[in-house]
C-alpha cells in the first residue's frame, strides 16, 4: 500500500505533464500559423484536410438544407397551382367570348345594313365546377357547384370553351343538376351556318353523337356543316356552336334523312362549365338587362321556320313538345 505522500507526488507530476503538453501544442500551433502565413508550404496539407472534412460538413448541413429545399419547393408549387387555376379560368372566359365572334359579325352586318340597330349586349357568364357525374349510361346528367344563391335558375344554359354543353334541370341553394345536350330526352334548336337552315338537334344517349331527325331528304345539309344555336324557345343563347355534321344518309322511300352530328363541346372531358345569363335574366348583383330599343326582325318568307317548345318537368327531364315546319 502506497503512502499518502507518494500519491500526492504522482498527481503533481501528472498535472505538470499535462501543462507541458498544452504548452508544447500551443507553441506548435503558433509555429504552424506563422509558417502558413509567411510561406505556402502548408497549402497541400490544407487541401488534403479539406477533402477529409468536407463529408462531415455536408452531413452536418444536410438537415437544414433539406428543410429549406422542401419549404421552397412546396411554396413554389402552391403559387404555380394558383396561377395555373387563374389562367385556366381566364382562358375559359376568353374562349367563350371568341366563340361568338363570327356569328356576331354576320349578325351585326345584317342588322346594321337593314335596320341600323345598335350592337347587342354581351352575355354574362359565371364559372361553375363539375362536382359529380351520373354514371347511369341512360342518363346524361352531372352536378355543378352553383345554385340558387348564385342566381342559377331552371333551364339556364351551360357552355364550355367549345360550345353548348346543356342546361340546368334542378336547382338547389348551393348546387344544381344539369343535363347534357346528348341526353336522349333533350333537344336544341339549331341553325346551319352555311345556309340558315333551321332544325332541331336531339340527343342520342351517346356523348359523341347528336341526331337531326326533322330534315327531309331534299334538305340542303352536308357533311361538315356547322350547327349554331338558333335562340328559338329562349332557352339557349343564339350563335353558340352546338356541333358539326359528320354523317348524312338520304334513304329512298323515306321522308326524312338520317343526319348525325358531333357535339362541339367536350362533353366527356369538361371539368368546368359556364352558366350563361341572357335576355331578361340578370347575373346576381347586376341589374336586369332589357333591350327595348332594338326593332323586331321579320324572318324571310322562304326560310324554313321551325317552332319549338321546351318543357322542363319537375323530374328533371327536358322534352321537345312540338317541332314542325311552318307552311
């Protein structure tokens, strides 16, 4: 067993040894700094040490860098989504207005030459999103996120960027149910732009087909003819594309030709539609528009007149009650 004096002497020697080492390291460090400052002999050592320390630096800095990257990425994504949504809505509004350009130009020329009338007031529209689509193959229906609180009404016309989509058949306070123009119980009064021929386009239950059942074999109708809404019946605004004729079959021995048209609207791909206010219907918050100065226009006697009555029943189905050629 060692004596107390011997332990004390050993502790003192250890402290002196640590102090000597610290002093030696301090002198060495100062010497290296002086040499490095006055000469470039330690440059290679510094470069080698940087390669060794770099992975450690990257590992330590990785979490904050990852957080900053994620924060920036998500913020930019939200901004891009918002901007994309805004531009898409603006494009939809602009496309709907451009659809009527050709028809309005022709109408304005005719009215100014014959009646010297003023320009018509543009239709007012409101974007509505499609919430749900009826999966029943015999019912061409869908729901939109606009209702009576937004000023929607039964029978209101719906458009997309390409043409007429359908009309509202049931209106709730917050949502509405709409029927497509291709529904088997739906019909749209149309006019052929090439010659002014008026007729009715009837739904077939197929998203890509409309039927024109009231055209005789002698009717002037050809493949490629553009069909616009005629405005008869007061349901659909006049001058909007409805479809284009893709098939004409004149059947000997039959009174009427078999005419098929393709809808202009993207009925099976739309995500948003436009609610249209026309005539005496006013958009919520705006005064009702009444055109009392425009004189009435008498149709030429030679034009094939078509009388239509659109009846919207409480069950939501739309039917053509009468369609016949005027003598």
